C-alpha cells in the first residue's frame, strides 16, 4: 500500500511479475485528482469526463466545480469552452 500522493519506486533485483492496481476514489481528494489527470492525460480526461456525465453526473458536477474542463479550459455547467 502506498498512501495517496506519496512517490514510490520499485527496483526488482530478479525476474519478477507484478500485478498492480491504481485506484481512484470519489471519497479521496477527487478534485485534485481530476486536475492532475487533465494536466497529465488530457485525451483520457476528455473521455473520462464524457463517461462521467453519462454514468455519474454527481461526479461530473464535482469535476466542473474545479473550474477546469477536460481540455484544461474553463468549465461551467458541464460545458467546456474552446481555448
């Protein structure tokens, strides 16, 4: 287990198979995670935002509440403005 926000590094000294899982929770720092995804993975952010509008509109509203749309532009009422 690595706590949220903690950097970590794994150095395998022998041949190794790893099974990992990244977990995104609505109960953690969701808005901070959204901002980071928009910054680091803008193409995925657009896909994720559209899916959230359909499947979890409550979380899409929280994304909008950050003021950052899936393209890194200003976001209001679920509609992003073009740059």
